C-alpha cells in the first residue's frame, strides 16, 4: 500500500486511511529525517509556486487524510500522501499544523462583492470582486451577468475575455437577459427579453470566453438560442423560467443539462396548473429529479433554503449532481444597507441585512451576501453533510459540471495548485491560485 497518490484516486487506500490513520503531528526532527530541511515564514513570496505543505489534513473527494503532505512545482501538484511516504523535498516548506488543506472553491454563479458587480462595466470592478472572493477561498470564479441592456452585456463579455486571457477567471456565465419576465426575481424586469438571433449572435462572438449560458426554455426563440450556443461549445442552463417538463425536454434535446439555483425562480406544479389547466403537468423540479443527466446548484446561505430542503436535494440527486454556488451580490463583506443589484447604471436597488439580500420592499430574497466558505460551513455544521462531501460540492462537482475537472476541483497529481488552508472551524486562513499565494489571514 503506497501513501503517495498518483493520477486518479486510490479509493480503497483512502477509505482505509480515513478510519485507521492516527499519526501525530511531525516535529522538526521528524521533518529532517524524511528529507524536509527548510521552513519559511508565514508570508510567502508572492512569486513562488514551488513549495511543500506538511502536517496537513487533506480534504479529498471522499475522505480526510490527516498527517499528510503535498508538493507543488510550477503551479501544479506533483506529490501528495502520508508524510513518511512522500519523496524527499529540499525546497520551501509550510507547516499546516494539522489544519485542513482543501482544493480552492469553484463558484460558477457569482455576481459581485466588496461593493462591486461584474456588470459595472469597468475592469476595476472585476478586480475588486475577484479579490473579494479569493479572500473567501474561491480560486475558480465564473463572473455571472444580470439582466441588462445589450451594450452593458457586450461590455461585460469584453471584460470577461480580458480577465480570462490574464488567467483570473474560468470564463463567463451569460445569465440573462433571456429570462421569463414573470420569473426575473430581483433582476430588472424591463430589460428581460426573449432571445433574438440578431442580438445573441453578437454575444456568441465571445464563445471562447462563455463557459455557460442560461435561457428560459419557454421563451420564443429559446430553442434556436440553445441550438446555436451548443454548436459553439457553450454549456446550457435553464433558469428564471416557468417551463414545463415538455419544454425542458425540448431544451434537453438541444444540449441543456443544468438548472440554476434549485427551488429559486423556477417553475412548480401549481404554476403549471395555472398555466395549462388540467391535467397538472410536471415542472422544472420534477424534470431535474427525474432525469439522471441533469445537474443543479443550491444556495446554502441559511436563508434561501432550509436545511431539510438542502438535505433533500443532496439525497435525491447526490453530491455529484448538486453544486454549491454563492449567487453573491456586491454587498459581500459590506455593511447592511442599500445596494444596486447588477450594473450601477440601471441596476435594481436591493437591501442587505447582513445575512441575505432583499428586494427594496422586503417582499422577496435578492441573491446572497455570503462567500463560498460560509456555504461549506453551513452544509457541514448545520445541514449535517460530511466535510469531504460538502467540500466536493464546492470544488469537484462544479468543476465537472463546467468540464474543467481534469485541471481543477480536487487534490490530485497534475492538477492546478489551487488551495485553501482552513482552520478546524473551516475559516479561510490562506489561499493559493496556481501555486501563488493570493490571500493570507
């Protein structure tokens, strides 16, 4: 039995580790004995990507591996496993003191933070939001648009293209303006519209940048949009929709495989009764639950969905079909008060109470104000999901949904060195992106 993991998970070994390992923390003499001869101060050089982390509890997809270490070179993972089984290392070393070492979060539905929104139309706002979420442990970020004007959406795509070329984001989530106006939620209603080819073809010119696109399947022109976007290699979502099973099936046949924020701004059986009469028809929820190829996401901020709903979704779909997302607006890390949801010019006024966003009249929720670290803690501490599973829902699951799991989402040899050091209460202490430290608490 080897303690150094190779490409792919040695699941039987890891399951044995989970229950049998009781190795204590290694002392300085222990580290010297196994070939680790240097340590470094708490703050790393921000250009260094070759280093080792020792005395960590690695958070693997289905297990915790305590008293372990991991080596990085050129921004990639090159070795990991039990301390005494790792190869010799003479480079810089960080002693984790048995803190948790997790893959960096992957957030595929996020709007803003630190007072800025990805729709504000300037690169400074992009940098602000990216930094806000990196402090919360998100290393793989997918800027998500809102319902806005055509020119605002084009500007958002231009900025996404630039940020992607710099390696700061994974790609864009074209989210709106193609929403059912009855299901816009906190988005501005006036700009919500059906997809028109003359308009969306200009968006699809950025297909290299667009990872995901959302559209309500029941809208006129929606199937043409799904067909054309799919042909450009864009992943397809349904959201902010009042679609029936039949309309979802038509979108599915054209490549749609994901529904945004389950239970939020989506159709229901009573809604189908109002729309179609009798017999009652199945809605988006039933289509997702009844179609094994479908995936979804949940906002686990303690305000959008009660613990029993979160447990139900995970139980019915499993953690590999259910991703955690923040759907976070610009009031992350900000005091309670009024903020613009979406672009500063033309966005909708919402109110943050410090726990969640509300519409101005407090009649409905208006996205979250929490980072992914909060979502993971809530899933583990409140909902009762075991830690490896809760972390997987914020890392490997979204990476798989996005088709990026060969490079991201888990601690495995050859994958990108996107990492979070978490204390025992799951607070973020240090964050690395591609082997470069981007946050230290």
